[in-house]
C-alpha cells in the first residue's frame, strides 16, 4: 500500500474505488479489503496508512528504503531527482523469519525442499554451482536459499507501462501470486537510459549482497555508514545475524527479451546486425544463421564461457549493477516462460489448431462457411465452460478475420483477444 501511494497522487483513489468494487457482495466485508471499501474518500490516504499499521501482517513488512533517483520530469526531457522507494529483500527475509517461521518455509523452502534443490544442482555439475562463492563458503545446503529475480513491464497507471521488479524463492513450486515478492517499480516513461533502472538495480544488488553474507548491512547502497542520526532503525540492526544464519544464493534472472536487453545493457540482440546473440556469433543469415537447429550448427562452436562474457561486459564504461551480484552467471539468465510459451508459441498454435478444425464442415464444427464454423466453435466452448463451471478466458467471439486477417500470414491472436493467462488456460 505504501508503494502504491508513492507512484502518483491518483493511486490512493484508485485503491479506494477498487476495494469498494471487490467488497460488494462479499460475506466478510468487515475484514481486509472490505474495511478499505468502507473508508470515506476524504482523508483516505491517512486512513489507509492507519489501517495498514493495525494489520497482523504489518510486522512482516519492514520500512521502505528511500533513495534519490534521477528521472525525466513528467513527459518532458527535463531531468529531476526525486525520492524513490523499495522493499529490501534482505529485510523482508529477516522479518519473515523472526515473525512467521511457517511463512518463511512456505516462501523459501523446507529442509527437504532445499536438500532436493541443491542435490539436483550438484548433479548438473555446472560452472555456476562449482564457482558460486556462497555455495562454496556454506557447506550446509539447508542454510542456502536459492532466489531468482524477475522483471517485466505492466500496465498500472492508465496505459503507461510500469517496470516491476520482483524476486522469489526457487526451491518451492508456488503460484505466481504467492511467490512474487515486490522489490520496486518505476514508470517506464520516467526512465533515463542506462541511469534510472541501473540505480534501482544497484540498491537491489546491495540487498542481495547482504542476503549472501547472512548479516544485516552496516552501510547503505552508496557505502555511507548507518548511524544514530542516519537510518537509526537500520543502525540498530547493522552487523547482526540475518535469519539465524540463512543465506540467499542468487540463482536466476528472468524476463522478456526487451527487459534482459535493456537491463544487462547487451551489445548484441535481435535488432543488431550482423551478430544477434550475446553468447555466440549467430546471425540472421549466412553460415551462422540462428535458425539452424542441428546439433552441429556452426554458431554452437562460437559460444563464449560465462567468465569471458562477464569480463567483457564489466569492462564497458556503463555496467549493469546485477553483474556484481555474488555468483552472477550469464547462463543463469533465462527468458520468462510466459513470454516464450504463453505469448510466443500459444498465440500461434491455438489459432492454427482452430483454423485446421474449421477448414471443412465435416471435420469438427458445422457451418456453411469458415465464419459459421468459428461461431459454432465459440458456442461449444462457452457451453463447455458452463457445464464444468469454468470461467471463460475470452469474452470476444471467435472470428477468423481477427485470427487471420491476411491469407499470407499465419493464424495468430493478439493480447487484445487473449492475454497470457488466457492462452495458458484455453
């Protein structure tokens, strides 16, 4: 709630109206969101914070970390410095361990889950595992918590995208809503290239270093020491053991191609030429063409090792702060499965299957023409949803013109028709 109120002045009113809509018709409207729905519009922000301080979960949430951030002012090219906020991973890690040990195990893994995770990693015998400083310095796998980072643009303030940075435990298999822990967010339009996001990432890197050490930090992310007059609450915790000696091991970075390219400041990507891969000499054409999927494809022999990649990218004038995370390895950076599968494969596969099924009336769906058979498919789909009490993932009727407006293109559907969650459930 506190982070929402820091985004812009309209957020609190949006929260109020959203809570009112959600609370309507609920049985227990005197709890949680129902309480917020009953708060008056006048002084809502004040009452919102008062409500938050009274909640049982409030003791699990450390105070926000604030720091100066250079951004574009509004929609102009003027640069200003404003106060930005983040929820530090190491502080959440510590407060959850102290206040709710059951939640700690739920979010980051039980002893058996941690044992299994590290057993699997050891069997893979990767360079990352064998060289990671935290893994080598902490022999007890039950004390090592693997964590991953995720970044993506999301629509939060109107139609303007907001970059959302999250982190999560990797030893447990949870739904996204349960294991994505918010670190910070920033409006994309406010970001100065190579400056704004990298400053935020420097704070994240500092917090991950504290997690890797197992102790609360004694200095802030710029190296300035905490004291009785500067960050007194954090000064009281400085140097103390974090979560009884548990350490977090960075093990993964996920995102779509745009996020990874912009965040890691990659020099080679799909828009560059001739080389389009940051790990090898693959190109869009010629002997190194990226679409050669044979086991002996020429570009496979040009792959660089993780250390060579790291040495090259840390020698540039502008370096991504995440490269300095203990144990960073470029081969632990992956494309988010939501973008590769749900918004990549499924958006072509599902319409293509439907296209084949409606090719002739004697196949699956009856109708004198393609559109009639598409309509029949939609009606059967809605009837199936009703029969099994499953909510429909799309309210737009199936239309062959929307799936394939041009005969020269493959059948496909846009996110207007079905977003990632919808394609996954079809």
